[in-house]
């Protein structure tokens, strides 16, 4: 489920991890969840639509809020952004009565993700800040880590590197607090990339090595490769061709093992580094 975790983007890519799905309220929701796990978004969309219809007919606001949230998540995955936004906004309207703070915060985070995906960083930032306001008194530390990471990415889009770095550091604090290994791996990578862009090479190197270590611990080879590509560029800028070569050799090994589409580009980059040695 898409949920709010847009911020779990690895530097150089944006992989979505998700909040747990909204609770299932009926058989249509259950079928939607099954198809979603199978990756059949069309069928998931159909069944979540049925769940919304059933909830409307039953007149239960909480069931309708849950069904609309699920449908909005699938629409977002299908890049049907206008429809997703409409569903999320209806959830917020229902929550004016229900006042379930965690649902309101997650929905605001989802709206922020939509605005980030469609190139509206200022609006995305506003939604993330509002979501933080809901999560803070709830002590929703995992969600706060994700939101601060999302916020940092928007600050980078707005060319506010210093603010972005501060937000990434806050995200790391929350990820450590709850033991979110994937959040730590990704955020260290993002922060390392930000430091690299700002020319803070020593700080970038420390963050990217941390990112690599966390991804190895998670068994996430794709994430490891993303961090190593950045490390290879960093070492090349430092004139350390040996370390740059070692990073790229490991990346190519991962490309081959997992049949990643980056092989040709990584191979070309390795040849360039070796020619410069």
C-alpha cells in the first residue's frame, strides 16, 4: 500500500514503502487488498470502488473513510492524481467528525506526496507540515521520521539545502528512535547526496557509508548500489580512483546478479574512471 512513506526514496531513486493499509471493513476491501498484493492495480481499484459503494450504502463514516483511503492509495499508484486527491480530501471531510488524528496525518501526508509527484513542492511542504502538527502530539515517531524526510526532499527542490539538511537530521533522529532500518538507510543516502551537492565531502562520505552498511544489513542490494554509485562519484572527485573503482565494481556485480537496468551505464562509468587512473 502506498501509504504516506514517500520519503523512503533512495538517493537517485524514489522507492515507496508504505504505511500499513487501512483496516479492511468488508469483503470488497479484502478482495481489493488481495489484488493489490498481487500487483493487479486494476482489479484492486475495482474492488476498492465496490468497498466505497458498500460503505456509502451502510452509512458508516469510519468504514467510508477507510475505503476512500484505500481507493485513494490505489489511484495514486495508478498516477490518477486528481482522483486520488478527491478521495483523500473526502477522507479529511469525514475526519472532521471522526477526529482520528493518525488517519488525518497519514492522509495529509498522502496529499503531500501527490503534490510532490506533480511538481508542486511548496504545496507538498504545506501538507507535510500540517501532518507533522497532527503526529507530534500523538507521538507518532515513525510517521514523523518519514514526514521530515519528505519535507527535506521538498526543501531540496526549492533549493534550500541548509534547511533540507536540518530536516534530514531530524528524520534520522526519529528513525533511530523507532529502529526504522530502512528509513535510516534511505535517509543517510539522501543526506549524503545533499552533502555531496553542497561540497561537504567528508560528511557525505560518512553518510553514504552508513547508508551502504544499513542497506547491506537489510539485504537490499538495489539500495546498496544506489549509495555506492554516489560514493564512487565522491571518491572520483577526491582523486581516489582506487576506491571509486572498487565501488563501481561492486555496483556492477549487483547489476549482474539482480539483472538491474543500470549495467551499461555503470560499466561505462567504470571504464571512464579506469582511463583517468
